[in-house]
C-alpha cells in the first residue's frame, strides 16, 4: 500500500472519529445544561406567598412582569434551550418542558451526522436567562453554563476515550 493511501485512510478514520467525538461532547453538554436548568417553583421565590394561589400573588414582580400566569407551571426556561449549528438561534419558544426530555431530544437531533467542523451555539433567549446564569435561583445558585464550561475538557476526555 502506498503512503498516499495510508494517509487517505487515516484522514477518513480521523474524520469519522472527529464527528463521533463532537457528537458525544455535544450530547454531554446538552444533557448537563438540561440537568442544571432550574424549573420554576414559586415556593422558592422570595416574596412569593406559597400558601395562596398564583392569582393572590398579584403584587409579586414575576406576576406583574407577566412571567407567571393564572395557571403557572414551571418548565418554560428548559423548553427554551436552542442549539444553532453555525448560526445563533433567536427568538423565544412557546410552551413548557419541566422534565427537559423533549427539549434535550430536539437539541441532540439538531447535531448533524457530520458533526465536526461546525460552530455550535447553545442559547436560551428568555429575558431571565442571564439572571439565572448569574445565580438568581436557589436551584442553580452558581449558574448553569459557566459550570458546564468548566467541565468541557472532561467531556472531551470522556468522548475521546469512548470513541476508539
């Protein structure tokens, strides 16, 4: 076999492995972000009277800002994670996903089969995403994405160990 053919085989294998590694890393990131994302729980909100209905909390700033409706159910934040491949997603997604399972499936499905060589943007465009990242949640007092970023090298190491 010639040197050129050996190089071609190596490049093809490396490319396939790179795609696999990127895919595994992105799955790990998506999963970690979803697990760390808080789900609205009025009993934890400062100034919220958990002993009365949502309607009775008319003076609470979340209610006045329109973030909490009559029949509030948490999960809007989790439902708003979006994955852009080579483009930054914009806009807000309607609905809720308290478990995060539906959103996680969408994020993972957005990763192309040829995953290497792309730039990925994982965004949440809700107006309260930045305060949550800055620790304004008892469920995520250290934020979300910053902690995921700290684990990035671990995700790469784990993925490269899995893909051989």
